[in-house]
């Protein structure tokens, strides 16, 4: 199928590829923590709550590309295994049309119809418009990163990820004298733009002389992959951020600011292991396509998550105030009591994402409906029951236990029958 020209990229092991992506995601996360450390101090508790609510809306808005990124990486990995440059080029062309159009819709909606979101969050319409632009850039960038993942072009992927983190804090520092939630979101968007340029330019150069072959796929396989990826995307995008949006609407500005600080700092355990799924999907896809064993790779990833996450939860239990002082400032001490439980919820969420990514890579998608159903129940519970900030976090913890069981149990059952 297609060209069989030798491919220059070497195959990365989980260790080497993981190290490269880990470094870049660490830089991205460090840039994110620096971004929030500066913004929280300059803006203060009330305005910082508005900023983090806007970022949360952005994270929810990009759910469509979060759905398709693993699928893109999976197909690019399959073409890469077959040294099929022509169909990879065809895949790129299809992505430009589909996600370029979606990006245009996001930008248009952000500028033409921002008022409902602005009213719900109690923010300005221009702030929502910038969120739309940020989502548009992120959609194109994430599609290109999915292709880079599948090609095992982890260096290009890593430069893009690290560049986004560095540019984000650099632009924020330039705008400090004028800092508001609006200008902070502009800096956020400029960081996204830098990362998008860093991943798209090498891909353009690499495939400039390659003749595209029509991208065709088994619709049944595509539907199954999208269903599985979609359930993961909804879980990560909504369960990781919908609580912040609900709190911003339902509680006062001060409480919203404290909760935003707890949510951001509690996600430390999630960000520390965020490099695993981007590496896991192409590597497991390749091993599965070649008929090699894959379970040892999954267990290695889960053990790593367990060690890092449990260490993070313990650290936040005993040194939560210190972490808050470093990451967001001394004005957020009221968030310290929320940190350990929130971090535990995020640790469970990271395990769910890793297990689901493994299932997607091995064409085991029986978890899709159970996970989606569990996620929907958690979202409904959060909207219906939030008498206090502590109660919101309790729902998150219980919900994430349900979600990890809904993911792991179907995969274990499916695996036992093979």
C-alpha cells in the first residue's frame, strides 16, 4: 500500500521516546505553572478565577481535536510501520480541510456569538472571543502533533510542545504592565501559535515532494476508534475542567479564585505523567501491528503513574501551603485543604487516560460506552450537587473511581477472552 521508500526516522523505545517527550512536556508544564504563578500574583484572587475559568472553557472547547488526535496518531503510526509516505501525505491533506474548517467555525463563533458564555462566566465578550481564537489555533496544532506522534517524529513533537510553553510565559511577561484576564489570554494564544508553527513547518518540509494518495479507511474501524477516543476526550476535557466552570458560575469570585488555585496546583500530578499517552499510542500500535506483546508496556506506564501520583498526593498533604506559595502566591492559603483530594482525583484520571489509550492502540474499544456513561454521570452530579467547594471535590474523587473501573473492567474482560 503506497510508497515503500526507506524511512529516516528511527524507532524509539518507550524509554528514549518517553524521555524526549517527558522533557518537552515538563517544559510546557513549567511554562504553564510559571504562567499561572505570574498571573495569579498580578491579577489577584478574583481576576485569577476569571482567567482560569476562561482557560477551562478553552480546554472543553478543544474536545473535538482531543477526540481525534489519538486516532490521527494511530493511522499515522500504521502508515509509518508500512513506510507509506503517500497515504500519510493524503492524511495530512484531509486534516487540513476538516480541521481547518472547524478552526474557522470556532474563531467565527467566538467573535459573533460570545454573549451566552460571557454571561454564564461573568466575563467580557472579548475574552470569550480570544478563547475562540485560541481553540482554533490549538485544533490545527494538535492535528499536526498527532501526525508527528504517529511518525515517531518525537523531536518535532517535542520542539512544538516545549516551544509553546516557553512562548506562553515569555509573552505573558511582556504584557505584565497591561495584565488583565483578556491580555493574559492573548499571551496564552500567542504561545499556542508558536507551538503550531514549530510542528507544522517540519511536516510541510518533509512531505512537500510526496505525491498524496487518497486517504481511505475502514469506516467500522474509524467509528470504533473515534468512539473510544471520544470517550477519553470527554473524560479528560470535561472532568478535568468542568468543575472550574461550575464553581465560577455558582460561587463568589473569592471562592472561585481559591478553587481555581486548588485545581491548577492539584493537576500537578496529572501534568507530571501527561507525556505517557502520546508515547504509548504509537509505540503500542506498532508492537500490536507486528504481533508483539504489549501488556508489559501498559504495566510499566501504570506503575510509573502510581509512584509519581502517590508521591505527589503525599507531598501536597504535608506541604500544600508551600506549593501554593510557590505556584500562585501567599494569598491562596485557603485552597490548601482542597489540594490532596483534588490531586487524588487527577491521579485517577491520568490512569484512566493511559488505560484507555492502550485500549485504543490495541483495537480494544469495549470501554468506550461504559466510560462515556460514567463521565456523563459525573458531569450531571457536578451540575446538580455542589453545596460547597469540598463537596465538588468529593464528587470528582468518587466519579474518577467509577471512571477508572468503567475503563479497566471492560478491557480486562475483553483481554481474558483472547
